C-alpha cells in the first residue's frame, strides 16, 4: 500500500498477509501461571506485565502455537532489559525435547488499564524477529488478559509490518490477526475433567474431618468419573447411529469424509467376545478401586501423622 506525499517521497506500508493463529490451551494456562507467579511490585507501583517465548510451527499462513516459556525482563520507561541468556538456554532445552518446534513469536500480558501494546512492544518484537525462523509477517505477538479485566480471558494476536519512506524502512506497526484456541482429543478430555472438578471440595484442609479422607471417598469419585465418561460415550454413539440411520433412509446426504472417519474408528476397535470384555473391564475396575483405596489410605495416614506431630510439638 502506498500513500503519495509528493513526487519525490512516498510512504509505503507492507501489506498484511492473511495470517491465522492457532494456540493450544496449555499455552494459555502457562501464561496465566507465569502471570500469577510474577514478582511483587513495590508500594505504589502498578503490577507489571510478563513476557515469554512462543514455540510452534508455521504451515503456510497458519501459525500453530504448541508451547511457551517465560522470559525474565524489566521495563523502565522506554528502556527494556531481556534475559537473553535465559531465553537461549530454555530454547535449547525445549528443542532437545522436540526439535520440530521453532520460535514463532512471543507473548505478553496486558498492560495498565487493559492496554495490549506500548512503545516497548516493537523493541521486544524486534528482538524475537532476530531470533526466529518465522518470516517477519508471520512472527506473532500474543496478548493475554491475565487480569481478566473483561470478565473473561481475552486473547489477541498481532503481526508486525514495516513502514517505508522512499524505499527505506523507518518504523513498524502492529496489525491484529485472527486467533483461535484449538485442542486435541487428549486436551479436550483434560479440560472436561478440569471443568467438572471445579465444584468439588479440596481433598484435605485443616477444617476437614478424618471421615472425608478415610478410604472409600476416592473410589466414589472415581466411579462418578467413570459413569460420566461412559454416559458421554453412549451419547456420542447414539448421535453416530442416528446419523447413519438417516443416511441409509435417504434423509441426509452421505459424507465420504465422515464415512472414512467412522471406518477408521471401527477398525481401531478390537473384536472382543462379550464375556471376555466383561472380564477385562471388571478386572480394570477392580484395579482402579484398589488404587483409589490405597491413595485414600495413604492420605488418611499422612493426615493423622500431621495431627500427632502437631500435638507432640505442643
């Protein structure tokens, strides 16, 4: 894009590519945890933001963020100090675990009054641009509202483009791009467990009675989780059966992609005789109950030991 100022000089702004950002829930949880563990500020000082490195892959114009780690930094006016050695050490450790993940950008929490960017954001972005394999237009700056000022965890993503005058770059500006939280099947299972466990009481606190941690309590919770999982599985099976019946009856047009998915799923299920399945299921259930029983027994012993230790010291 060009804005003609005169016959000699022209202002050019690089066009923004159709970049799409996909971020996994574990990254958001890590950023929130980093924010909650930030150093305390002095009296009269506003809580500062935290920043960190984003790791993932770039496929076309889609930036997939799979992991992240925090980086120590300090901001004083227009001056920024980054823990560059720490950043390089942590990145080397992460690449030893998964050498396919590369630096795709950086994250930060919101500033005072919910602002997403300031003048230092361009400076930090420039540091990551010099240490990333991602092309400049695909280097992502992710901003998370960790203070939940809007009542929810708002997430925004930005990319930077250069501004040229007479062919020479003079500045960079941020453009907001589309961001989406995506999750794999195992991640969805974990998230579902976390949501369903929000209303539960803590396993143990000083005000609890021993009856709450005696053997058997964990088994009840395990059975409840198992029942909920089986009920969810049955519901999904009913939806699949209903869809197949409507396709066979000609009420719904067949979808080859869904058919292939169903065929792959069915082929992955082992063919087991009903009586053998019952035996295996009951055996695994007994193992689960035994583990829950032993865990509850250990928890009760620790609680009793703490109480006795407190009485002895008195």
